[in-house]
């Protein structure tokens, strides 16, 4: 069994219950790797829910989302777009850190979650959305988009084109900030500008909705 079929209990009735639930969750291989789960954080009644991919090395160590290098890139661009992350609900498609140990440094090297892992963890993200009831969901990258939509979409095709979710919330999809970190200097400026433009459009719309 996969995805929602692995969850036979009723939906968590609080964000605290979700934090406890993900810490104990062993429904996919990442949940069984012995790392700490990273819960969403922010305003429980946020108008904006930001969904990333998964905690990275720093997030796993600190137990908080978006506190590492990609989180810094995100936070600086949010500021540029007039979006206060303190007013948002920040979370991830996958709640545990998936990595391989790279010899000889033993650095923990990020690995992408599989579709199956995203689809399993999706029940938790849906539960968060049912509680927070955001007016806008901002999905960062393909894993986050799959988490929200339940299917794979091309980020490059749908970025900047908001879509309405079944509960009326608007979904905005853009790239993941760690993608910007991987680009060489030549490509980076252009991609940063596109990311900034996506966030600026989402920020302007969010102020309309609020
Ligand atoms: N990248 C993510 O997708 N989420 C985090 O929490 C940190 C980095």
C-alpha cells in the first residue's frame, strides 16, 4: 500500500498533533532513517502556506524549516517580494531528510524524495492545509507541486500561472531556491530574477486576497 491508504486513523485535529505524528511516522523509508522530523512552523491561521521539498542538513539539525542555505535564499527573496515569512505557514512536502553519506567527508548529501515518498507524506501536508486553511499555497519546486496536486507537473510550464485548488485556495508554483544555489554564475542572475518575479506576483496577489 502507498499514499493515503497507509493512513487509517482520522485526521490530526491540531498542528501539534501533526508535529507529534510526523516524528513517529515510519510509513516510508525516509521516516525510518533515524533523523528528526521537521514540522511546519509559523502562523496557524496564515493566509499563505509555503511548501518546500524536505528539510536539509541544517533544518534536520535545528528542527526548523528553511534555516539553511536554501532557506536564506528564500527568505531574502520573500523580503524582496514584501512577503513576511513570520506571517506564513512554512512547511515541506516530505518531513524527514533524505541523504547519502559521501565518503570521505561523511557529509550528508541531499537526495530527492521519490514520487512514492512524496505521495505518502502528502497526507500530512493535506492535514496541515485543512487546519491552516490558507488562501494561497506557494509550492517551491516539483516535489512540492506534486505534494499539493498529487501528480507531477512541469514547474517551468506552470510557474506564474496560479491555479485554484478544490478548497478555493490559489496554488502558485515556482522553482525551489536550492536550484538557484546549484547554478553557475552565468545562469544564476537570470534565474534569480525569474524567481524574484514569481514571488513578487504571488506577493501582490496575496495582498489582494488578504
Ligand atoms: N529546503 C526545503 O525544501 N525545505 C527546507 O525546509 C529547507 C530547505
